[in-house]
C-alpha cells in the first residue's frame, strides 16, 4: 500500500496522457486537461512523461503515504504540505512513510497534477490509465477518488532527486485575458462576415458550466447567421447542422449565443455547427481557467498553428533540460 486517500478533494481522478484511437466509436481521449503540467510533474520525479498522476480540481486531496515517495505538484498553484509543513509547487520533494500530503487553498489556476515516483498503478484500459467518469472507464474503479480508497504506486524507473524544479519562466499559464488561438472550421461560412469579426474581437468569460467535457463561455455578442433553407435533419435553429463528427477542441455555439469548447471527455459527434477549433498548443490553457476568467478567441491560420506546436515541443525540451533530463519523453 502506498497511498491512502483520507480526503479526496472536490474532484480528484487518475489521469495520464489519454487513450487516443477510440473517438470514432464514442470513447473520448480523456487524460489530463493540462497535458503540459502533467508532463512536467512526471519529469520532476523521474517518471516516463505519460505516467499516471492525480488530477485535482480546485481543492487538493489529503493522502497518507505507506512508503517513501518522491512527489511533485504542478499546474494550478495549489500549495502542498507534508505533515503541515509547506512545500513548493513545480519542485520535487520527498514524502516519507507515514507522512500525510495535504494542500492549502488554491491561489491560481484550476487543476493541479500530483506525480509520485513510479506513477499511479491502476489497470490499463484501452491503452490508458485515465479516468473517463461518464463511461465509468479506467482510473480507479472508473470514478473520482473517495475517502478510504487505497492506491498503489509503481516502481520508480529512474533515480529521482529532491529539489528538481521548473522555474517560473518555463511555467505555462493563461494570461488575462487568456488568448485561445482558433483555426476556422468547416461551418464558419454560415456566419455573417461582421459577426465573425465581432466574435474574435469580443472578450468572453468562462461560465460556471466548465468541466472535463467542455468549457462554456458567455458575455460576447450573439452570432448572426446567413439565411438558409435548413437541410433535411438539421432542424430550424440556424446553429444546427446535419449530425457531424466533432474534433477535439472544436467550438460549438448552440443558438449562436454561448460558445462551448469541447475538451478531454467530450462527445464525438452531434448536430451543432462548429465555428472553429482551438489549436492543440492552447488546449492546456483552458484546463487552468476558473469560472469568470476572461478569455479571447484569436483567429489564426494553419501555418501559425503548426508553428505553435513546434514551439511547444521546443519548450518541452527546455523543461527536460532544466529538470535534469531524468524523464522519458512520450508522444
């Protein structure tokens, strides 16, 4: 026994980098909402970058350790404590057998990633240890953690060390407002030109309805659609289409009023038009947005999106070097 959950926090789940390859049959990617922070946590404790960690939302769990383990907490600024003694985020530290890891109040962001050397050892389901709560799939019994749960940790694959750190200059976090770059979608031609420009000019706010399935935004100007003869099966609302596949990160705007960015546990298809798709390099930022946080959508082209992805890969190389190069990269 390595980890006993004394208090689970608001919504703590086991996550890794997800289970690609099953979206076409309705099983979403799942995995960490902030994949960059998840990777960083694993790098700091010497794990393979895609090892399973705990993702804590808004509040942290309280965990009693049954053996000595190297730990790192990244992502949201959710300050860790060991038997009440403060520890630093984004820095590896040791929790000894019998000690309890707990957390102070959230100071910034939304989701923290708790990595332990060896990773969280739960069964692999369809190639991943990630929790998909709606489908009761993966993770620990297919659900968020509860008081009394006992988790095992694997054997550390590399020799970790206390004090490895990712400096502030390398920590990715959304600005104010957060800027989310968007590739226009197949259906954006349905929106009037002036309305399209206004959508990208407006500042939006994250709505309370923001979770692993999708993030809703409100406060901007309603979209104006071009007139059309509704195709059979689309329905009369101008934001409806004949059912189509949804890409990860796609932006739906039901009724033309409140955009929703589909995230890690999203459904794979439906009948809402898609204005565009948030580029992969910016999806991590969404996972750190609290309700009422300001955000803007920035229209970009494919070349800009590819450049951003390349820059993200370069940033990961910098993180690995700063942390001592102790982790094994994942795709």
